């Protein structure tokens, strides 16, 4: 049997430090529909496996788009990302006037925002899908605008538990700044009676005439408060119900997240391209290089702000959708693009690690043996590109049998290309066990 883990240990070392509590790590995923399938996928599978099988603790929610919401939990098993006014992949906005209507209108930033600002988050001819909606940013050209659900909603509950709401919190929003831009007002409150306001801050985004557009991160800091334990916490960039937290245009918003100052881990979906081969995933990352850079920058800066040293693992997976190029060639191109963006930011090369794996076996006779051999060869030729062989961790028979007579496949008859949440959890557990051995 081929060894589960091949040579190269950057990802393993980073994960071990997070489990030991001596450092932090962000795991950023890119791949096909299994990245977030069924509002779960590998992004939550890894999160769940770390949380339930190791001593590692979550230090942050995923970094998520501000303007797309699909009632999903693949934004982290501990939170959801709200967007009453959401932008579809075609650029169409649901509820563009927001609520209550304050005069401003939310539109697709890619379609209507300043060209110089849009160029900084171009996805080119690729699609770059953090969830099943292509990346876009929200743009309000003028007036005031609010959304009752926008932001990050941290919950406590049996199925969706955020265990650190009483600790010091940082709500981070990646937004635009530039000439004549308006005001962003961040706010947080208890999202149930008595709707206690936890904090607010106002950010002037006008950098003056003749200045350049840029994407920056602003933070709302909330002091530790045991009174937040067991509460529903809503952090927002424009929820009028929280101390008049509306935005004043021109304004652009792209990403947000919630974190707490401690060492731990976080998982984020950067690209979730349903039906995409590894060739397609490669094109997404190459064409969307500015977006890749934005995610890497925010992950590192957020982690350092919370006490970590800025370690990031890029995890690329796929193969169940056939491509043209060899699996290792496409995966190497994905990794190389991330390296290029990391270097452009001036970050130490040793703080970025790589992990890749070919999709789980879905046919009794594995149809991805060639892809698995290509992945193994990639790591032999370039050991820093660490790969895992899933067929040595879990067999087709085990996937089919599942647990308690329930298959790990999403549907053992009609859909074995995807897994149930329990399947992603179990395979992720085995991947982590191999990496931590």
C-alpha cells in the first residue's frame, strides 16, 4: 500500500504547532464542488476534524464575501455570513435598496465600481468562487445604504456552536478607500432581546484628491465580556438596526470575518468551482491572482493581529472531474500562483505551505489512479508541495459502508462523487491523523 503521506512537511509542522497551541495556521481551500458541497465539504470537514479530534482551537471564522449568502454553514461550522442584499454570479442584486431603504443602491462592484478599484480584485476570464457564487464586491455609488443581516453572525447552538463569543473579539472588514469615498460604520450587538450593542466605530474612507484606490481592512474591537457567552452575536458593516450602522457612498465592501486573539486555526474557502477540473481550478487562481493575493494578505494579517506568526496552508483538491493536463501539472500551477502572490506581498516563503490531494475514490475500480500517481510524482519532484493519497487512508468499501449502515457517499447509488457531512468529517480526520503522525 502506498504511504498516505509523501515527502514534504511544511503543512504538517504548521498543523502540529496549532494543535500544540504554540502558533496559529490558516487553511485556505481551492478546488471543485467538494470544497463546500452541501454547505459543508472539505472546508468544514477539516474544521470539524480539528475541533473534535485534536486540542486545536478555532481562532477565527472563515474569511467570507460580504455580498453573497446562501444560508450555508460552509463558511465555518461556527457562523454564517449574512447578505439580505446579495449579488448573484450574473451581477444581479437581490434587494438592491437594502432595508430600510435609505436612498443608496447596492450594485455589482465588478460591473459598476471604479475601474481602478475593480482591477485590484480582477478575476479575469476565470470564475473564482469562494462559495457557489463568483467573487464580486458590493458597491454603493452614493447615498446611505443598510442591510439588516449583513456581516458575520456568530451563533451558539447544538449544531452551530461558537464557543468563544465571551472572549475579546475583532470584527474585520476588507473594504475600499480612495478619492472622495464615503464612510463605513461597523457595529456589533446581541442579536436577540434586549439587543445590547457591544460596540461601534466609524471609518472615513476618503483618501483625498489625486490619491489611489486601495483595499484595506478596518477592525471593530470588542472587549472580553462573559455576558456574551451563550448569546447570538451579530457583527455588521451596515445594519441600520445596530446604532444606525449604515454606509455612506461611494463605498465598496468585499470580505469580512470574526476572530479572537489566541493561537489556533481557521479554515476558509477561496475557490469552490462546481464541476471544475484541476485545469479549471488552475485557471481560476491564475486569472484571479489579485483575489488570491487579497485572501492571503487578510489571512496572514488577521492571524498576526490575533497572536499567531502568520502561517498559511493552501490546500488544493480535485480530480473527480476529468481534466486535460496531468493532475500534478495543474496543482503545481495553483501552488506557484499562490507563491507568486505571497512573494509579491513581501512575506517569508517559509510561512506558506502547500497540501494537495486527488478526490476520494468513487468507483469500485479507481478511475483516478493516473491522477494519484501524478500527485505522488509532484511531491517527489518538489517536496514542498505536500500531497496525500486518500486511497491509502480509506477504501472504496469503507466509503460505501459508511457508519451505522449509512454510506459516507452523498448517495451510494446516484452520487458517489460527493460525500455526506459525516464522510467529509471522517476522511478529514484520517488526513489530519496522517499529517500529525
